C-alpha cells in the first residue's frame, strides 16, 4: 500500500474508472426516468418536511458509497419531486429539456470553465456571441441585436435577471450615465401592464425605484396593455414631477399569453424617450415559425428583448437570451474593473467581457447546451415542436369550447388554454385541487376578469395527443 | 413507415438509445479530458475572433449529426478554452470540479425540475435546506444560519449575487422595511475595505446606492480593514447627513487572501446598527478544518455570510452558499406574490419558497451537486483537499522566500502566494506574460503596495507537488 500526502488525497477522489461507471449509471438513470416519468404522480404528494425527515441528520464524516446516494435518490428525492418533464405537466409554463441540452450541460460541467472575461475562456464568450447571433436569425430579430452591431446578446439565468438588467440600463441612460456612480436621486417611474410578470415589480424593488414606482397600466378586454392609458399615465406622472424612464411590454403574459401592442407602445416610448424592454420569455420561441413571426411586430423599437429557450425551446434551465440594441448603457450600469481582472484582450477593446452584461461576475459555459440543441434539432426540428404544441392546445381549446359546462377565458393563440367551469370560483378551486391531487395531471391557475381560471399549457416534448385527451377526460370526469 | 404529426415530431428527438450512447460518449470525453488536461496550454492561445471564424456562419435548417458536434468541440472549442481544471491553473481562484459534482449537475439537468416554490418541487427545496444546514455544521457557522432558526441558507449563483442580496436586505432593514415598496429616498452609505471584491461596488451600483455611495476603508499593512478608520468614516458620514447601513467584511480577499477583523468590525456594526455581511467566498472553505476555524471568529455578529463551494470545495460553478441570521429583511426586499404562484403550501407558512431569497424567480436543483460532493468525500475528504492545497502553497512560498531575486508580497496563510521579482513592475509584467504565453502555467496578478504582484493560487484536485515545483522552476528559468 502506498503512503504519503498525495496518496492520502487521491484516495478521496472518484477515479477515472469510477467516474465513467457512475456516469453511465446516471445517464441510464435519466433515460429510464424519462421513459417512466409519465407513470409518476406529476405533482409531488408529500407533506412539508417529509423529504428532510428521511435524510441523514448529520453530514457524513467519511465519504459514503455512490450506490447509497442512488438509493436515497430513488427512495427520498424522487417521491418529493414535481415532475416538470412529465407529459402530463401542464402547469405554469414548460421548462422542457432534451437529450442534446442535458449533454451540453454535462459537458459544461465537466469543462468547469469560467466565462467572466473573454480571456478566461475565449471559446465560452465567442460560442455564446455566435449562438446568440444565430438566435437573431432563427427568430427574425432586429440586426441591432447582433454582436457586430452597437448591441448584442448574452445568456442570462432567467427573464427576471434580463428584466433587471434592462431596467438598470434604462436607469443609467435616463440619468445621463450617472446613476451607477452617484446613486438614485430622482423619483423614476416604470410602466408595465397589470398582466406583466412579477419580475418587473421585483426589478423595480431591487433597483431602488420601488414597487410603487412601477405603474401598472390597465389592459383591453384581451388583456393587452392599453397604449392610450400608458400615454395618459406618462403625462400624469410628468406633471407630478416624476420621471418616466422604462416600459416593459410583454409578448405572451404568464397569466394568459396576451401580447401587448409592441409597435404602438414602441412609438410612444420613442417619442417620449423611454426605454422599451420586451419580455417574450415563453411566446418568443414561436417566432421560429414564419406564421408566428407577427409576434415580433414593432421590435425595431425595442431597446432590449428577452426570450427563454429554457421554457419552450428544449434547453435546460438556465438559458434566457437577452438582447440589447445598444450595449453602452448596460455596460455603464454594470462594469467593474478591479486590478486582478485587467488583461490585454479586454483593454484592446476587441473582445466582449460578459461579466459586464450581467449581475454576477462568474458564468458557466451555458452556450454549449444551446448550441447542442440548435445543432441537433435544426430550425426545422424546433419549429416542429412549436407547431405541435400549439396544435394540441388548440385542439384542447376546441373541446372546451364545445362543452356546455366549461368556457374559454381567453383566446388560445399559442400553447396555453385558459378556461373554467361555469360553476364559479369554488367549483374551479375544488376541481383544480382534485386534478392535481390525483397525480395524473398538473395544471395551475390564474385570475381573469376577477374569476378563478384554470391554465393548461402544452410544452413537453413527450406530450402527445393522447395525454391532452386524457387530461380533458379527467377534467370532465371530476367536474360536478 | 409511420406517418402523421406525432411521428414527424418524434423523429427530431434524440431517442432513448441515442441519449444513452451519446451520454456515455460525453462522460468518456470528460474522463479523457481530465486525464489529459495537463498536457494542454492552460491559457487559450487564440486571437480574438478565431473561434467564431471557424463556426458555421448560419444556424442549421435541418438537424445535424452528433458526431459533427463532437468534431467541432475538439477542433474549434477546445483550442479556445482556458483550462480551469488543469493542475497547472494557478490564476485568480480555483473553480474546481469533481466527479460527484459533475454527476449531480447532470442529474439536475435530466430531472429538469424548477425549485422556485416549495410546491413546484418539494425535494428541491428541502434537500437544499438540508445540505445548507449541513454546511453550517461542517464549517462551524452560527446556529442562526440554520433553517430552523430565524435565518437560513440558500444557494446563490455567485458571491456577487449573495452580496447584492445582503445589501438589499440591509437596505430594507435600514429603511424600516419601506425601500422595496417606496424606493430609495435617503443617501445611504455602504462600507468595505479597499481590498474588497468588486462585487460590493457592483451591488452598490445596482441597488441605487451608487458606486460613490460605497466608502472604501483603508487597510493595515497586512491589507486587513482598519476598524478605527471604519468607525471614523461612519462618524464623518453621519455628521454629513448620510445614512450608514451596510458593511462588507472580507474573509480572504481576492487580491491577497487578507482576513478583515470581523469581530471588531462586528462589534462596531452592532453598536452602530449596521448590517454586517461577511464575504468568505474562497477562504471560508478552510473552516472545514479545526485548525482554520479561526476564520469564523466574530461571525456571531454577521447578519449574512457567504462561502463558495464552487471555488474550493470541488463543486461545479454555480454554487454559492448564502446565509442570513434573520430572513425577514431579505424576504421583505425580494418577495413577490402574483396570483399564478399562489398555493396552499406557501400560504400555510410551513414551507420555504426560495424564489424570495434570490434575484431570479426560477432555480435549478443545485443542491444535488453539493449533496453528491459532501456524500462522496465526507468531511474528512474535503478537509484533506484543503490541507493539501495549503501545504503546497506554503511550500512554494518557502521557495520564494529563499530565492534572492524574489520576495513575498503578503503572508501565505492559506492557498495563495503573492510574490514578485525584485526587478520591478516591468520585469514582473514581462515575466507574467511569458509564463502565461508558454501555455505551461497560468498565473494572474494584482497590485500590492502599488507594485505589480504575481499570484499563485493552489486549488485544483489534480495539482500535485510536482506541478507546483515545475511552476517554480519555470518562473526561475524565465526570470531575468
């Protein structure tokens, strides 16, 4: 037996052989999981604390065998999971994943490279710029969003962070590039519709604007922001000495997939000198298809834009694609340059350092998984997904439309159906609880026209017509 | 041949069989990469634009074969990588990874679960609370940081985000829980030493405090914050009508691993009513060992604390462990509650919803990789790493100390050696460029006492004594 410090240390690591073996084990475990996930209760059927109660109280002093971990995974972790990859998952929004994406994530983990600066891993930065430029072509986004222009794209962890970055860039521009240095001095005003994502409110809180500094603009009956009311709000605020600076328009609200009139809002923003951010987190993916390209209407007025391949484009969370038409305000808002990060490449101005495009400093090689997905599916394969999900949602909407006890609460233009039983809130609440409690499907809810509304969102790669049909039959069978 | 929409869609997906096969391929690729990474140039030897120039200009219309991706990976991506997992990587800080961590990340990707709420995947939340509680025991952190107390821990993507969250919580508490609603109104003042991480400045910019709202407190000759100067700065600011609210103390600065006197700073913060955040991003890991537990001295005064297992604890980026002693200000600063996220478990108050503990809404199942690491290594295995790296750094420091042409620029207390050639800045600059240009090692630099200083940080699992010895011999051979 060998001795000494080096051997003592080596002993603790997983050997190359063990890594290969356990790696295959996990790959197979995932493949098996995907094959059987539809047989598991979609929504975890556990009480608070149940998972923790079954885990070892104390951290192990000595390392434990891998097989023990796998047993705990099966016995403790899996029963406490809500299965986002189940074909019967229809709640919230999809967070769909795919083989190529998972393998891209695995590769990024194995490389363990840090992309904070171009110099700390040129491939990490350049592949990211490259696939982000690809995204502009795939989705038909404005040329200004390309890295070769005044703007460019960057992968953020989420649309929440994208919205925050957009708001910070807007704040910087509105204050003559002074706010990041001097701090916030004037009462700035931001605008979004009453249907906008909660992350706009969260961003306002973080940026020091305050939740009450965000004006919630009313919508039309189709739940789209009313641009006349936006104009009136801006005028009123200016009269009161407040300073409007930022508007978030939503292309596909979380609640009902309503699409704000971006062109009208954009023209107003342009004439008022306000920053326009367009949040197309889920719905933006549909612009892969020419027939849904209309979702981009007015984007030439957008100062920033985001869409999440980690929602509906088969790419693991986290992968939000965030674009700006002009990178200067963003960089001014977020740049730092400590001595220990100085390097020739950065100072030459010839490279992008993505640490200045985001909140954190460090960054994973997230472009790999997006690259793997685009390479594997091609534009055609991704379009096919979008079309299929929309077709299934429309089919479901047809059944709702034809049922006497149910009604549609919003038009089904993409992959989300908002509907309710005509029996009122209590009936719908009970129906939702029973459906989700059955473990057979998972739906979520919203409130539309002050009434509790069920949401069925189709976005899983494994969801087929028979799953949607079974969901509808279950709903009908559980309805009073 | 089958026909129809379902088949058309299925065709594009990677089959279960293909996923298993390509999964093995990537696992083996990673194992091979780790085995040979020390033979590759550590710092990428490519010019700006070189990687992009070799990638296909247009995104593929039809999906492409996986083998083509693997070929591009080898031919285009790898030559543009800086190899953070090389045993010859001594720059910045380690971002070390390990077999169990990579497999935990893989599993999280395959499950594709969203942990924004307890209800959206109870295991994701509960395993996170559990391993974060483990971390408090492993590192000897205060009881207040446990989930069962008034505080608790959460995994953030980075120490930058942890610092921002700490500052937002502090801002909230300092404004009587009003800032997140009403916005920032008073000129708040934050404090950190001149040696603190750039993320403190970035957080001040984001939070609307402004970079100039952050007071950089001078240090003693050992580069530790001087608490008397901190007290004087606070008194001066109060006199000028500014409102001190936040102090960031650093346990292990990025530049030189200096440790601020947390106890003295903490007592001052307590008497002045200021929030104390302790940033122990890399060095905090050393507290795994009883002999380095002194790094925690004074932590009972900390309102928040962070340490990064993704630096020196063999866990893939991103994994920053962020703890608060009282969760109320954090939740007040970051909570949102749109209708579509309401659920019984949240409303019962019996569960943690981590979306309110962080900037983004969505979150991956990051606890898995940390769990895998702790389970595999045990406390003993992790201690062994820390001790080995520190021993190697001290050995290197001894060689520097004994060399007539070189000098140490700061004491080597942990795994970082700050040193320089006695020939002055130009000599050190040239030496650094030649070392890194050789591809044989990668070191970074800082400025200490106004002089360019080389940094050699030991933190790779594959770094053995002979690597450190070879680095020193290379340095000596290239020195004038």
